[in-house]
C-alpha cells in the first residue's frame, strides 16, 4: 500500500511543539543506527518533527497514544523517506506487559518535540544565514565568493564558500554579523516559484531543477537577503543570540567560516 505524503507542519508553522495526528504505518526499524530489537519506524499523517537535512540535525521527542499516554514512542531520529514520507525512528515504552507494545495504523497520537533542542537548532541555522549574508554584504572587499553549503550543528557550525576568504577579513565579517543581529531583522517564510526564487534569493544553484509550477520554501532575513531553505528558524535575528566567528580556513580553493552561538 502506498502511503500519502506526510504533511510537514514545521514548513508553515515553526512554533508548533505539540500536535495530535494519526498513525499511518508502524514497522521494524531499518536505519543504519537501528541496532536494537525494539526499534521501529512510525509514519504519521502530519508531523512537527524536523527531518535531518539542509545541514540541520533532526528533532527528537515523543509520541504518545491519545487514548493511553502511558504507551509512548521515543523519537530519536527523523529522516525524509521516499515519496514525501517523514520517517520517525525510535522505540516503544509501555506501562506494563499487558499494555500494547506499539501503535497501530489509525491510532491517534500526540507528538511532542524537544522544544529546547528545536530552539537551539533554529538559532544556529538562522545564525548560519546571517554569516553567509554578512560575507555577501562585504563582496566589494571579498570578491568572487559563492556560498556552497553549510552545517548547523552545535559546536560544529560552518558555512562553506567557493573562493578565497583571507583571515584578515574575520573582523569585518564579525562586525557585519553583529550589525545584522543588533538590527533585530525579521525572519520570514515564503513559498516562491522559480523566477521569484532566482530573483530574490542570495544563492540558488543554477543546476537545481525546479518542476514547472512548483513553489519552493524560502527564508528571508528582511533587509539582508533570502535563501531557499527547508530548515527551522527564529523569528528575528536578535533571537539568534551572540554569533562568534571562530576561524576562517581554506582548502583547495574553498573557504570555511566556522561560527558558534551563545
């Protein structure tokens, strides 16, 4: 049976931390790190759990049976599957041997994410965009730079650029990052067609194929710039907190700007 595409609620409402939804599928776990006999993959009609991708780690949390909250599923890993499915990997904890071991298709469950982890990941991800836009703002003194990719993990966050960024630019990048943070710039979510995306975003890889008529999610730091992005973010730049440029490293014609938040 082909399951319908999971509705990823965080794409339109990043503030949701609790949500009731319906179980569509429960099956034994098959992820690489699913090495326990009680690991399962649960698919639901909607989800508030962010699936790992775009350089951002996944959400973690719990799902509990609406009719019996003692039947719980601990969500430890979330990935995007085929055909638009969002896969929740974890294990079940039942109240006793007499309780059901796991959910069944059609069950109503309550999803709850680790909100502190979500906020941290959102701050780091938004901070990465701020760093990228700060480098772009300094294009007159740092020319011929193209943003390639980024990673938004705690203590391992960086933005990669094609081209050379000398270490002497670190202070200027830090100053522009500080300016964007202090300005409390709003962070807005839009869904744009390809023409809008390429017109309004700071970087859109030319090789990216966007089906005709399809809308792409974009994150706009108002007054600084926008990116096509499926990740989660804070509502304004001040909520990112202090962003510190740790170092600039270079290898094979590319430059990596590492940063932390606090």
